[in-house]
C-alpha cells in the first residue's frame, strides 16, 4: 500500500481503508504519506 492508494480510495467514497500490512512494511511513515496524498 502506498499513501496515494489510500487517498484514491477515500476520494472514491470509501469510509475506511486497511493499512495494517502497509504499516508492517513502511512503518509509521505510511500515515504521513497518506495525509500528504490526501492534501494534494
């Protein structure tokens, strides 16, 4: 999972995204990446 993937799904109308696997591989930086992608 990339931050842009989560942002795209949220923009398309989903109310939640699963990021556990992404956190395992990318660590807490994934949350910041998601927020940056949403801000664009």
